[in-house]
C-alpha cells in the first residue's frame, strides 16, 4: 500500500494521446482469459486463493 | 490606405467565419445504439496431472494413493453492448463452461477401486454492467451457477462498482457470495449397506447406498420391510463463502501501471469434502474433519512495464494468510516479446510456497483424539514451480478470417514438491 501510495504521489500526468503503450492489450492489469484453467487448477491443488480475479474458495470443490 | 482597408475587410471576413462553426460539445446529434454483438470468446484447455498421496486415500504413497487427473475444459462467453440516451454503455455477457474429467483417486471412494472415476461440471454465468464515461463510473451485477461432478452444486451472486480518479487511477469494489451444497458421498466403508441382503434388518429408517458406479439410492424401510427405493435423497451440507474485494489501479507514467487487490473472505459450513479419508496412527480410517469457519486474506500486487519498443514486463506478487495457519507467497513474471506488432511470444515463470494448515498430517500420522484432521496435501507445506510459453496473434485483418480477431495458445508445466506434476495447454479464440 505504501509503495502504491508513493507511486501515486510521484505519478506523471499522462494525457490520453500519450497512452499508446499503456493501452496495449498485453499491458492489462489482469490475468489473460487463456490462463483460466491454470488458475482453476491452482485453486484445487494449493491452499491459497484469491486476489487474482479468480475464485476465493466458494463456487467449486476447491480450497 | 487601400492596403489597410483591404486588410481590415479580410480580418472582418475571417471573424464572421469563426463564429459560424458549430460547438464541439453539441450532443444533439447523438443517437442511442441498440443492443449488438460485441465479442465472443472461446477457451478450451487440456489438463493432465500425475500425483500420489491422494486425499481420497488419506495421503497414501502406494499405488492406491494414485492421484492422476485429466480434464478437458471448454467455455464460451458472449458479450452484447448498447448505448442508452444518456450515453451510458450497457454490457450484457452470458457464458457457459463444460468440463469433463477423469480422476484415478475418485475410483477409490469404493475401497476396491470400483467407484466411478469420471464426471462433468457445467457452469453458466450471466453478467450486466453499465458504464458512465462522463462520470467515470461502472456498476455491475452477476449470477453464477455450477453443478460439479454430481457432488457439488453452487449458486453465486456478485455486485461491483468502480470509479476513475482525475489522475489516471481507478478504485473498485466487488461483493461476492457463493452458496454451495455438497452431496455427502462418503467412502464405501462408511456408507450404510443394504441390510435387506444381510441377516439383520433395520426398523423404520432410510438407508443410503452408493454403488461402485457412483449412483446413490435411498432405501426406505418400514417395520423392517423395504417400502420403496429411489435414486435421490442423499443428504447434503451447505458451504457459504462471502468475499469483499477492493482494488486500486494507477497509471504511473507513459510506460508503467500498477494495481493492488485485496480480498476479505469468510467461509462457513462444511469446509472439507466427504470422501477425503484420514488414517490414524492406529490404522483405523475416518472422514476428514475441518473447522466450520475460515477467514482468508489474500493481497495481490501487479506491475506492468513497457520496456523499449517490443518488450513488456508483467509482474505479480501475492501474500496470503488465513486462520487455519496457512501462509503463502506467490510471485510470477511474464515477458511478452512483440516479434511484430501483431505477433508476440510470452515466456513466463511462477513460484509458489505455502506453510501447512494446523490440522494437516501425513498418512497414519494423526491421532484419534484430535478434534480436526486432514491429510489433503493441498493443505500441506510445499512449494511449486510453473513455467511455460504463450503465443498471441492479433493481425488487423484477423487470423484466417476477419472475424477471428485474436488467437492465443498457451502451454504450462506445473510441479509441486509433493510429487504432483501437471501439464496444461489452452487455446483462446476471440471473435469480433
């Protein structure tokens, strides 16, 4: 949280026309749809889950 | 004098033309747009796992503890969008997933290994969201259902809200509830035997029998005689999961953006699985017994950086802790390399390490006087590595056809220090 807060304070003002790299499809701040089965397998085979857009424990016979 | 007059006339004419332009903010020409198909995503995966120490056999390391799994997963998501009179974007998504699996350990729900070793999972989803681009807000609702391999049924509901900040940030919050029912299919040695085939018969009661094929029958006795038999009636127990998710995304500069996500999770109800065995140190076996409450707190950080003109660094770290004593760290790095603007290769690596829950012990290590016990190695102490490669094609004229806008293919190898190893290959097709 502290690192993110520091980043916010020191963030440069980025105009819309400067966002060509930020808006690249592979710069998205989320897992890819093609990773869905890997994430599902991790929720079954590992004790931890969540904070990644996937299941947090319910909705499946996972942990 | 003539030159001055002509100059003044010219300036006057320019001023008249300047005031004849229409306002750039005139929205009177805006028309709402009807619902139209926006995109379709199809994801298919094949998963193959080898393992021993299965939870069904209480963590045994011999051939009966085999934990080999294959899974064929298929899913489709269809998204429609429309724009209303207030220039807000409505998005409707419908999805359907169908998975088919085989699991060698499932056969040992029957002690002789004759139980059904395969199953299916079907899970539809429905989502709606509305985006107000003027205010920078988005609100959404979602519905989810899952019927898993005959033993697990789940209903999920969620609502979400997000708002953009003036400095290229975005706050988000999501509330999720899962309301699950677990059918109590127990190992065969704990299922009541059909007493009509033995010398003694019960009085008034209902006897549940699970056959080797996995079907369950409720046999109803009255005055010691079988009154009726039916295929349904196996008892079930609930499991409820409540999650509050908080997120914050921030553009840091023209090449870097980051996010933080935190989930607060509370689970209650039957939190184990009814066919997971535990063997005590005296050789006797039972079904695992876990507490009926669990609090979880995962916190995840993402940092993406565009290095040079062709390389992207996608970093992720998660810390996890819960009240069962489990702590874990997850770290991953993916490096998409743009060979051309429309073709990229993405090698990746993921490391995971966890401590065991307080209630875990290996095969024949638990004592009968413990209150809670499990030998499920997903809750043991271990570390894992995962690595692989992804390919992404997104040419402007489509892949093989104009409507197929993106094709992604991904391979991953996963291994744990518990002797579990898996390979998964996945394909994503996006149509627009």
